[in-house]
């Protein structure tokens, strides 16, 4: 499946976090690279939604919808925030 | 939903199709009347949800092709094996209802009053949609920022918004490249966007341009790498990838 980017999950992220997140900065817990969430590598039907670091390819976030509930795994992120 | 939406929270709402515009044989613009629309910024997108009678539903993202202040419009490319785009481009009629949520996104956006650097727009195929919103916003806001658009299409009949783009003036330069087929006597560029075309057609990095790159993933990767190679700082190259072909919400003819 072709990789997209973080723009593709702007709606999902807003659903989960309650605010616009594509412009937030995420730092990879594996390699330390930091950048806008919009620039992350995104696979939409992996199954579930998988977000990977553009620098090292490690998994940053996983979202799985189970019976209308979003299950969120952010273990690959060191930090996620503004600026 | 009715005026009670919490700020920042996305809610699904029902829009009504007010106009359908055939842009090319496989691309259609859908103009929507959205009762509870908060207003959008140039470059943002929205999510569309189609639900079948058996409850199966499919969501796709489509860039907003209209400028802030204009009726919400999306431009959809038909993909014959898509789940959503054949319906949107073939069966949807004026007056039909469509479930959507938005506006979405805060990264791939351009605000006329925030950024004064020259504007470098690069589109592949239906990736032109959000850039058209930016072009219109630039015009509506009276911005004089020097602007170039490099637009890669398969052939001349595949150029979306061609009439509008051909009429661009007032500091907007449009550079077409046709990848598969060129009409007789074509004096524009032919072939995919490559380093040579980028070097020739883009603003020099010394002018501190801001670039917006939108289209199929391979197009965006090539162009973004090329721009960084020309000295553009990565933070001045904003990208949005559609997959092989499709919208930010996946390969299904979106823009």
C-alpha cells in the first residue's frame, strides 16, 4: 500500500485529541528526529492507521477503531506538542 | 450538531450538493451548501462519509478547492476501482445530501497576511485542488506576492481548472508540464517534473519562497527532495501526499 502523510489523518487526529494536530511537532522516540505531524509517513489501512517516522521508519502512532472507539498507541513518540 | 458544536471538535454534518462542474472527462467539482460551516483556510481539506444501506461506510478526505468565503467545493477524480469516487463523480446529483466534517488541517495552509515570501506552488494531477484555493485566496485578499505554479498533468485535456489557470495574471505565472501526451505544436514542458525543470521554474531559495507541493506520493517526494536540493529549507516546503492517485484520505480520486 502506498504511503501517505499526516495530512491524511487530520480528521482522525482532531477526533482523538480534540484539536488540530497536523501542525503539531512530534519527536521520534527511536531516532530523535522532530517534525510536523503532517510530514510523518502514514499507512491508512495497515490494518488500522499506522504513523511512521520519516527519518528512521519506526512506528510512532497506531490508531485502531474498535466498535466506534478509537484505540490509540503513542509509545513510539518521545514528545508530541506545539512548536 | 445544530449550532452546538464544541469549538475544535469535529462533527459530522449533512451538506447539500448545489452545483456539479465537470472539469475534465474524469474529474468533477462538487459545490456544497454546508449549513454549519465554520469557514476554512486555503489548503485545508474535509472528510466525506458515504454509508451504504447495510451500514457499511467509507470515509475519504478531499481538499477544499474553493477559497475561504466561497461556497465549499471539492474536486474529485474518478478512479474506476474506487469505492467512493465513482459515486461522487457519476451518480451524485444536485440536491443530493452528503455527510462531511471539516475543515481539517493546520499545516498545509496558506494565509495571505502571514507569509510574504514568494509563493511556489507545485501540483501533480488532482493535487491542484488545494493550490487553486490558495490562488483564489491570494487574488481575493489582494496579495501581490509573486507566485508561480508548476502543474504536471498527463495531457492537456487532463488539466483541471485550465480556463481559470490560463486567465491567471497579476503576478501569477503558470508553467505546465505534460507527462504522457502533448498536443501538436506544444511549446510547454513535456515529461515528469525533474531536477532540471525545478531549477528552471522555481523561485531561487535566496528569495525565501514558501513552497506547497501536492499530488501523488511519488510526485511529492521527487519535488520536495528537488527543492531541498536547490536550497529550500525543509520547513519552507509544505507537502501533501495523495497516494498513487487519490485524496489525502487515501487512494480514491480525492484531491
